[in-house]
C-alpha cells in the first residue's frame, strides 16, 4: 500500500495515493495556475522561498461544533476561553481579509479550524464567493453530520476543491467513544451520498478524503479504516494526535505507537512559510491550538500583509529555517506535545536550557 507523508503540515500520512498524485490530478483539472502554485508550495516547504504574501490562509467562520469529541479543544470551554480571543471575525472583517488576499492572488484557503464548518448555513455561498474572487484551492474538513442532498449539490457547484470527512473510527462502537454526539450510520450514509452525487453529476471536484485521528481508543482500527474506505473516496489520511494543551487529560489520548514516544531527530516547521491562520480576531503563523500566543496582530488593526512581513513572523521563520525550534517557547511546546521524545533529544544535545524567545 502506498504511504507518503503529507507535506502540508507534516502531521498527516496519506494512504492509497500520495499528495503528489492528488496535486497532479488537480493540476490537470485546474490548469497552469494550480501547477505554478504547487511548485511555489514545494519550494516554501523546503524553506527555499519566502513569498510576499502567504500561499494559504485558514480560518473558522463560526466557533461552533455539534459534536463533543473528547480529544478536541472545542469541547473544552475552559481552555478554549484561555486560548482564543472572544470576538469572532465579523462579516465585514471576513470581506476585508478576502479582498486583501484576492488582491495578492493568494491561491488557497481553508474554511475550517476548531469548529464544524457546515454549521455555518452560509458556507456554500462563501465558498462560491471565494471561487469567484480567484482562489483556486478551497478546502474544508467536516464531520459530515449536517450534509443533506441539497447542501451536497450546492457544495458540488461551489468551486470547492477538497473536502475531507473526519470519522476517526472503523466501527460504530469506536465512533461513539470518539465522535461524541455523532451518529455513525448517518455520517457514513452522508459521505456515501456525497460520493454518489459527485459521480452521478460527473463532477471532477472536489477531491474527497476521509480522515482518522489516531489515538489510544482507535489505534487498533487504522487498517480496517483504510480497507473500508479505500475504494470509496480519493484518499485516506491518518492524522497525528496532538494534545491541545499540556494538561494531563490530553496526554491520555496519545496512541501507544513507538514512533510517538521514542523516535525524534529533528524538526523544522514549514507552516510560517506557508500560511496565516486566523484564530478568531488574532492573526497567527500556524495551526497550533495555542497559536494566539504568537499573535501577529488583530484583524481590525493589522493587515495580513503586515502580519506576514512582521519582525515576529520573520524571526519565527528564521529559527525554523535553521532547525532551532527550541529557541521559541511556543514552538518548543508544540514540538514537545507533538513528539514527546523530543525532550530526550533536548537533554542529549544539551539544548534544554537554551531558550531565547524571539
Ligand atoms: C478540529 S476538526 C474541525 C473540522 C470538523 N469539525 C471535523 O471534525 O473534521 C478537524 C480534524 O482535527 C481532528 N482533531 C481534533 N482534535 C485533534 C487533536 N488534538 N489532534 C489531532 N487532530 C485533532 C479531528 O478529529 C478532525 O479530524
Ligand atoms: S467534530 Fe471536529 S470540531 Fe467538532 S468536536 Fe469533533 S473534532 Fe472537534
């Protein structure tokens, strides 16, 4: 079976097809503009290109979810309150961000983060609008619970390029433990309906995927998950579990995989070279749940261009270009939560005390 590390954030593995396979396919459908953007994306991921404006922006249009997955920050009001600013982005703020990104010909956007995007009833209209404004790679992750035939048809006509359905289980029993509040049969039926309507309508896009956030409660089902979905959707991703905070309760979800607990050599984060992530009104350099601790400014006071070219953003890029993630407290926390074995690496390399905050 083909397995390749998904380069978008280094936290996802792709099964059955590689990310390159998907992008080659998208290049054929969308054309030269897409091929150029992916070529820039590859350079950015190798730290050899810094663009004038991010190639990718990501934000939530609401801060709501109808599930209560225990591993997810959105179910944790206490920590969510500490980590996110209260104010969400207004419609006017959304329009301002889109106007600016569109003027800079930003190619890609995701309307998901820590929420369920389909709870926004205006989501399909927003995607259509983004397509008209020139975005060529538009994506969402969803729990698939709020899909209906009419919403699927609207999504298929909207210009959406990628949709990923999170399921995190291969059986109803495990699903009920992880996707609390969801209905397994309904979710599976909705995804199958999406794929069927896409096929019947002769749509080439969006590319469909299912995802599985591997953790202790489901780690025994990853193979069964791949088997179940491999002939239905375009790709399958097995996602790395990353604790939302260093609270002990989140550490309980780590899978028992050796790779989590023993192996760590080096880390360089490509995200500050790729993207801006809007955490409510904060503009931030990455998708870490606590990325607000590296806030580059408030959407009402700073432009995306200013945030992208700010001294803080430049210095974060510089430490990652050099592989010195341990020099920033927040990056250090991120690596320690992602790769528990990194602590041993710091001690062995006598780097554990050298924190120079940027
Ligand atoms: C945060 S959700 C947002 C979109 C949508 N509600 C969904 O479930 O797909 C996106 C994905 O992140 C995963 N996720 C949630 N908490 C996570 C964590 N602590 N580490 C890694 N992935 C996580 C979910 O399982 C889901 O696959
Ligand atoms: S459905 Fe998605 S956003 Fe909602 S609680 Fe689960 S993982 Fe989090």
